[in-house]
């Protein structure tokens, strides 16, 4: 082990942030690029199922709240792409990897949002699972990523409350509204558990990410925390989680829960989910339709730079 690597390891051990200009192992850099870019892609693709409901929200207030949430997610993608760029990867390369299907994003966004109650389930469950994952990233060892996550987590907490409020309102409504809320929870519960990634036994990156303090908890630890948090919340709604094996274990002091359908998870990761093709098609269309904006911005930046040089 050379001196640079010793110094890097000493900073990790001392809980000091690694910054963009610091020396770092190439695998550390690659791991961060993969994780941060996938996180950014997830925020951008995650705008699609909710954006589709902005015009169909049941009131002006709900429309404005959902619009603000979708706008937040676009901002989160921007923060994260900026953080990844500090590692030497270009924005263009990351976007190209997403549009061509080379890069992954969260499997959860390949499920359809078919009713207004889905906006509640996505906010409560999907954003709740995201917060469980992301709070620990505020302490991740890479400085630019950690700082971006502080603001993202604050905004995600608003998203979760927004979703829970939708479900709470529906749970106090008519029988049809209660059934709609329960149906949404039934469809989004298991995909939300999959958001934490494969089991620890199957995860290929967790051990090294934990050693580098990129991650602070394993996939299964975070999944368990999420289950323990969700049970009392669904009881307040007067609804239920779709798991007959879900019960309190007094010895473990945690809830036991059923087996996740990992075949479904792997199938969606491979691009065979209900909405994989639609999501990528939508992103490609948006990218193509926005080409003139990028060209105009580039021309303006060049003109402004040339003018400044002339004055100098």
C-alpha cells in the first residue's frame, strides 16, 4: 500500500470528507460515479409517473403541491449530476448512458401509476424508502455527494408527508376511496421493499461501499427499518400492508415479513418491467424535443464569452 492510499484510508477512518481534488482509488471513483449517476437518473425518471397526474389532480391545491414535488425531483437530479461531474464524468456521458439503457435507475419507476391514490402511495412508500436510504448518505464519505444529500433529504421529507396526507384523506373518505387507497398500497408495498436493492447475501457492492463509508448501513438493515416504520403508520390510516407473514417478533424486536419476489426484481432490472420501454421512450423524446434549448444555451454562452474577451 503506497502513501497516497494510506492517507486516503486514514481520512476515511477519521470521518474526514474526501473532496474532488483529493487522491482516491480508481474503484472508489467508479463506485461513486455508478451510484450517484444512478441516483440522478432515478430522480429524473421518477418525474414521469407523477408528472402524468399533475393535470388530473382533484383540486388546484393538489395540483400545485404535486407540481412543486415534480420540480423538486428535477432539481435533485441536477444536484446529483453536478456531484458526479466532480468525479470526472461528463453530463453528456451520463445522459447518454441513461437514454441508451446502459445505465440503471431505481426499479420502482417501472411500475404504472394508475389512480390518484398512487400519488399517495408513491409519496408515502417510495419517497419514504428513498429517505431511509438517503439520510445515511448525508454522512457519506464523499463531500460533494454528502452536501447535495442534505438539501435533497429535507425536500424528500416534504414529499413523504404529501403522499401520506393523500392517503389519510382517502382513508377518511367513501368506501370507494378507501378501497382505492388500499389497492395502491397493495401494489406499491413490495416494489418499495425492492428499492433497497438485493439482499445482503446477493449484493456485490455493499461490503466495499461500507468499508469506504459510502454507505452506512446494509440493504437488509435499511429494509428492516423501513418495515418497522411503516407498520404503525399504516395502522393510523386504518389500512393494511399486503403481507400475511408480517408480525412483531418480540425476540428480535423487529417485524418479521414475507419473502420478496426477487425474480420480479431481476426481471425489471433487465428491462422487462411493465413500464421500462415507456420510461426510456419518454426520456428520449424529451431529450430530442429539447435539443433546440441546449443549442440556444450553448450559442448564448459562446456569444457572452466572446463579448467578455473582446472587452478584455
